[in-house]
C-alpha cells in the first residue's frame, strides 16, 4: 500500500516540472500586477467534493499552477509595500522543499536536523551578543514568540509552582507602548493574565513609549498593591517603525526588577547592518527578544525566533516529563535538552533549515545590506513625498516605513484603489486620527524605481 510513485522515472519528470513552476514564479516576481483579484471561477474551484479516488500528480500540479500560484498576496513583488512582509527567496524555498523531503521532527532526539536548529540558536546568540547560557527556539511568528516570552517571564516571577496552581491571587501587571502590536495584548489574554493586566503607555512625539508616563504607571500600580513584572519594548512599531528607547527602558526594568522583553518583529534585525544597528542600541540588554525571519531576513513564511538570556528560566517554563518521552544518554532518545523543552509543541517541523540555508548562502553582510538599502529607500521616499505639494509626510522614517497622506483625496480609499490597480500595494493605517498611506519597504527586490512608481501611482490615481 505504499504511497511512493509507481513509476519513479515519470514522477521525477513531473517533480522537475513542479520545481520549474516554483522557480518561474520567483523569477517572474517582478513582472505582472502586484495583486490581481481572484475570478469567481477560481474561487469556486476550491469548493470541490472530498475526493475518494486520487488524480495523477501532474494534473494536480497543473491545477496549482492555474488556480493558486497566480493569486497570492503579492509580497514577492518589489512594488508590494503593505503591512510588513518579506519577499522570500529561491534559496529559502528550496530549503523548505529539502526539509519536507527529510520529514524530520524537531521536537527532540538525536539527529542532524536538531543540530542545525542548535546552530541557528548559536548564531542568533552571537548576532545579539547574548551569553552562552542564553537559549532560543525557532517558532512560527513573533506573535508566538511574544506569547512564549510572556509565559517564561510569568513563570520566572511566580516560580515553577505556578505551572500547577495557576496564577492564584497574584496581581501581575505588565507595560508596553500604545503603539505596540496587538499580539502583545493577545498574549496577555492567552496567558490567563488578561489584557487588563497590560498597561498601554502613551507615546511621545516620535511614537516611542513615554518614559515619564511609564514610571508614573509603575508607581501607581505598586501603590495600588499590584505587582509589575514585565516591560515590553518595541524595536520597529508596526505603524511607523518607531523604536522605543531600549537602553533607557533596560535601565527602568533593572531598577524596578522587571523582565525586559523586546518585540523586534522586524526592527530587531537592524543588528544585521552596522549602519542601522546603532538605532536599536540597548536591545542586547533585553531578557528576551522576539523577531521574525520571514520579514526583514526574507526567509519564506513562516519562521521566527525567541531568544532568552536565561536559558534555565526558558526551560523551566516548558520542560516536563512523560514515560514515553524518556531521555537517554545513548541511542535515538539522547541529545537532551530537546527543543520541546523550550516551547509548547512536541512535534515540530524543520523550519530551522530555511533559516540556516539563508544565512549560510547569503551571509550576514549581504542580509545586512538589504536592511540598510530598504532604510535608504524609505528616506528617498520621504524626500519625494516632501517635494510633492499634494502630499504630506506624516512621520520621519526611523527605519523602513513611510506614512503619508494625500491632502485632497481620501487616503484610505486611495490605498484600496492602488491595490486594485495592480500597480503598487501599500496598506493603510490611521495616524493622529486621520487615514494614512503606509509604505513598508521590506522586499530585497525593491529599488528606487519601485518607490518612485508608488508616488507616481498615488498622484495619478488621486486625480479627480
Ligand atoms: C509583524 C509583527 C508582529 C507579529 O508577527 P507575526 O510574525 O505576524 O506573528 C508583532 N510585532 C510587530 C512589531 C510586528 O511588526
């Protein structure tokens, strides 16, 4: 009853053709519209009955090529500026394919794939200048990494017993900026602390957490008998790319005895570029850092990382024992600690391979150049916006995000029209209560011509 191909030779030919479909898509990422609406016929094709009998593999590949591949979000395209999305690479895609071929389970045990993830951990430790005792784990996204960091901080604060008895009467509170990503709030919800336990501190004129307001909130909470335990800074806010004063926040956390976590979804990887790295100074003092490989490092979705200074505290939050998971010193069940000891999952895919391939193939210097170039393009875009009388720059770019508005047209409507045009794809946000056009420059394929095309398209579509 094997599911392996009946005819390996013809399967191999179809497999190579499937690979060509993938590589064609990546090679042609620059051509065609950024996004195109999916025809009803295509959408309806996904509502097929459950197949009892299968079809030939090459037919399924043909369906994929016709109905799936052309109708993606467009984040591989250099004129995609929406949200914060990486552009992916052929190298990362091939690594993902190779990983699937191994069918490796990274929960633990003794095999080379686990050593690859450990290599990624050591590289991330070096990149952020964390000590040898620091631990790390590849996860799905920064939302997950933030959530796990919160659990580690909570367990560290309340002691290991909290894993059995819950939070009991503890009245823990945490702090982050009003501009923090909403997954921080969701982490509080999911952890059982409740989002009321998260204080969203107002921001200053540069969209950074206001330190005076933070210290006041901590003092008020202590006065009211609550227990402050975590401070979450942001390196690169999702709206405008603002960077909290991480060094100063580390001081506050040290003085107040708080766990200092940094949500650096994209901004943390400023450290890749010697030119941009000084902007996130202080990040190396964090107790934990969450960031995405699938944004600024261009690793295909999904891949992110949680780095924890105190590896023992990290493990204490998740490690547990079970008869069928007994560790050995020899044989397949050796190699403790296992990655399952550092997160909630047991079975885990080989996400680390595409990270390892990306870093090994391009090197840190080249990846850092992508970071620096996208920041340079953001500066050029801001300059161009300033020169156009009908446009207003809403915030000086601190990293790679530019927010502006059209003085006459409705910017939110304009963004939808731009997306539907297929020419460019920014997203929208609200700044100071008014709709804004938001351009995040993340993609390694984006050039100055693409940035100019964005402004040209805004001006053209805003004409009545
Ligand atoms: C994108 C982002 C997140 C969420 O990361 P995911 O990988 O989408 O889970 C969190 N914080 C910030 C600042 C982000 O930009």
